[in-house]
C-alpha cells in the first residue's frame, strides 16, 4: 500500500511540474480594470494590478475591441474591461487624428497599444515597475516597463515618419515626438515621448525597452507590421500604400494623383483610397 501511495504522489507531482511551465509559457494579464480616484483636471486613470488569466469579453466591450484590436476580440477573452476600452477609445483619437492620412501607419501604430492594453499574454513583455495601494483589495499600476521589439519600433516609425497633418501644415511627428520634433525624432525618442507621464495624454509612466532578444525573462512584443508602400483594408475600405515621390520606388497611379515634388523639396507621401 505504501508503494501505491508513493506512486500516486509521484503522478500528482509530475502533473504539477508539467502544469506550471505551461501556464507561464502562455503568459497572463498584468492588469484588469481601472483603479483611480484622480479628480484633477486631466483625470488620469490607472489600471488595477491583476496577475491572472484573461477574462471573457463582455458584450458592451466587444464592439470597441473589434474596432481597434480584432485579433484579440476574436479570441473571446482579454486583459481589459469596458472601462479601460472606453478610456482607450477616447484617448487614442488624438494620435489617430494625427496619423490618419496613412492607414498602414495607423494599423502598425495601434498594434502596440492593443498589445499593451488588452493582450492575453501581457506578462510575456510587460512588467509593473511601480504599484501603489488603491483600496483594501486592489493595487494600481503607476509605472510600466514595456519590452518592445526594435524591429517593430523601426518599421512603425518609418511607416509614420512623413505623415502630414493638414490642419496644422506639419508632419505628425512634430506633434508626437516631444522636444525633438520630426527632424531629430528617432524610433526610441518617439516611443519614449508617448510613454512620458508628463504628457497630458499619458496616464502613467511607460518605459519602452527596445530589443529583439529575450531579456530577464521577457520576450519583446513583436506584432506583424507592414511597410508604408503596402495597402491594407480598414473597416471594409481598401487603401493603397503611400504614393512615393522621388525615393526611387515605382510610382503608382491609384485614386487621386499628387504631382511629384520639386527636386529641392522634401519627399511627400499620400495615402489614397482604392476606388471602384
């Protein structure tokens, strides 16, 4: 009987040993829900620390998630609730307004927002660097480390670097790269500016840690992205890639044509809708 008991115990131990690495390999949430009592003019909201599995997407949250993060929505579970998604929907409008002339750029850009806000495997690349008590049962995340692929950062930056904002007659990065402007902006500086808590649009500090190799147990988030000359489908509308002026790529005539800029002016790009 003692031998049988030891045998059964060994089976249980093997099952536990096998389960833990599998769970860790799949990743889990680092937050869920909003934990903030901010009553200041900026009303910055912090997320609640939650280190558990992704939770079912509610019916009121699904439309927003399908709009911005369809791949996550398709899985039926996420690490964000309706309150977080409403904040996302409100805050992301400014950035998308600056970048909207190139849907390929916006599609690339929003992927790292989805990965941070709602992905089911946040713990693979996100680390709550600073947390603070919220109430007797919850803690709020004040600072976040985000391990993000250098390849993703570079490609996304390139696809967005020349997007124009007609209302201000500026390049989008003049408005999104802090003190550097578009001239001195780099991929790292751009993302650092977007993670600066001193910005009115950033609710907590986000430390972007770039790299393409795992470090300290974290694997950089590396979603698929497209170069700016490749067209995409957005909300059922086909969009062409950028029309390239004088960088040696073949010019495509789709939708409206823009005249090639003079030799002494910077190269201009235009996103055009594929019609018909």
